């Protein structure tokens, strides 16, 4: 059974008249997208079907790359894909160090305090610049927890847990309700 695909970019806009796409990578340093790689495009609208394409060419560095895809040579057709997620199979991604995870692996983790008290679940993540933020769903509402060593004791995706330090637990329990 194949593991689920992982979103690594979003199509930002059409570039040029020949159906090239400008994508924004979630990890600007990623080298995953390359000619010959088969990708899946997941449009924003749920009624639109997944589209599979092979990358014919890629240009650019940093967070924005220009893609040429097989079977896509028209600006109008390419425009229908703006906003779509770019998905790749997990086995096409680079191997990770023992203390690294893909964000997809962290969503859904149970958040526990330093004495095992269940505090909520990881609903999503984002990276505003200085450090990662875990968005937690708790009984009191949504909590944005900075992923800093003072708050995070352990991250254990195989065990399904995000364990907080005592300071992290105090932060979550004292977070103002929305």
C-alpha cells in the first residue's frame, strides 16, 4: 500500500503563454522538483479531479520555481490549476534525520503535558519566519504554540505524541480563549 502523497508546493500563477506555472515551494531549499518527476496536482475545488503530470523543465531558485509540465501547453488550461497543491510520493522525498519529520506527520498528534495530561491535538503548522508554530486544538479553543525547546519536551510521530515541558503546558493552559 502506498503512503499518502505529501504537498510540497502550491501553484501561484501562470507564467507566459505556453502554460508554464509559477509554484511556491513550502521549503525554499527543496530540490525535490526535477525534470522527469511525476507529480500530482490537487486543485482547490473539491469537484475538480487530481491531475498527474511529469515535469519537463524547472527554472529558478528559492521559494519560487517555474515549471513546464508534459501535456500542458496552453495558458487557459494552466490557469485552471492556479491554487492547486503540488503533491509528490513520499518515496520521492529526501531521507530525513532521526529528529526530523514532515509537517504532514505532525498534524493529528496528541498533545500531552509533562505529566501525561491530554491537552489537545496538533491541528496545523505554519512558519512565520523565526520558528515553527504548532496550531493546537484544545477544549478552550485554538492555541498557537511556538516550537521552542522551552515548550517542547519530545516529538514522537510514531507514538502519536507531542510532549510539552512544564512551561509549555502552562503556556497552553494559560492561552487566552478565542
